[in-house]
C-alpha cells in the first residue's frame, strides 16, 4: 500500500511582453526557479515550446496527506497571483502511489 500524495498542477503561462523565444525562456526560467526554491516543487516545461507569448509548466510536489496537498496548491495559487506574468491553472490533481499501480 502506497503512502503519501503527489500534487500535480499544469500551468498555462501567458507572456504578452515576450517578443522572442529568448525572452520567453528567461521568463519561464525565473518562474521555474521560484517554484523550485519557494516550494521545493519539481517543474517541467511541457508545452507551447515555439510560441514566444505562451508556455506550459507541470508542477509536482510530494506531500504526506491530502490536506497537505490542498494547502500546497492554495499557497501555490497565491504565490502565482503575485507574479509579473499571467498564469492560469489548467488542471490540478492529487494522486497516491497506489493510483499509479
């Protein structure tokens, strides 16, 4: 029987000020770094790779309980609202290791 939970969130990032892919990479790198440093989350770029004004990130964080997952997601949402980029949450899910069997 698996223990613990993993909170997984897919983010849609809009970067209207990015004119080039270099601008986009820089903005997403700052966001990824902040997520990793602030929350200890694992972050991967998962979409919209060739569009300067958009990006997609997958954020994952291991937690002990479902309540911890919910609290993590709430803190994450609040932190994202404070950023200089526009970030929307596409979908969120919490899973247990047992869900992966």
